[in-house]
């Protein structure tokens, strides 16, 4: 290993989210609802060199595997991400994220007048579009601040 390579300790069990666009690691943690109070071991590499992206972030979360809905939302802010599931220090599963056509029940609508914000028993539903996501009910578009609208 050369002096210029990233040196971050391996994790026994958990998830490594690699190839996240540089500067997005904190949004990844927000999407996962990780703020430090849950006691999980978390390692973050931010703006490290990447052949594929130029600069990338890497997030390692010990003792946690992601749900499909979490991966779907991650794909909106990190479309090039790779999700690696680690068990007993070995990568047992490695998947590139894929952007879903819709995201249901995990984002809150930014439009305060939307029916999904009116204490009605309506689950949020967003269509994934090139520029972000669009509410299925009121057509409000959520672009750059997706992590701030996670509803978990």
C-alpha cells in the first residue's frame, strides 16, 4: 500500500457506501437517520481521489444493512454509488444503486398545502425525474435538498 492510498479500517459487519459524489456524505447520513446518538460505528472519507468520479465520499456504517427504500432515496443524491454488504470482514454483496421510477412513503412534500401534509391518511409518492423528484399529488418538485425531506 502506497503512502497516498486511503487507509480506513475494515468493518466486521455492516454497509459500505462507496462512489458517493464528493461532499454528499453528510446527506447520506441524514438519509439514513444517523446522527451519532444510535451508537453505530461510522467512518467517513470525504473528497478522496476516485478514478471514476474525480473526487468521492465513502461512508462505512457498522452493524447496519440498508433497506431497499433507503437505497432508493440514496440513489437520488448518489446515482453512482455502490452498496457493499460486509459480513465477517468480507464483501458478501456488492450492488450499484439504480434510480427507481417512484419513491413511496420516505420523503415529505415541500408544499405545506399538499394533501400529504394535511393529516390525511395519504402516503407520499414522488415520481423520479431528471432534475429530482415530483410529488404525485401536487406536482411540487424537490431538487437539491432531498435529504432534508426524509420522512422516517
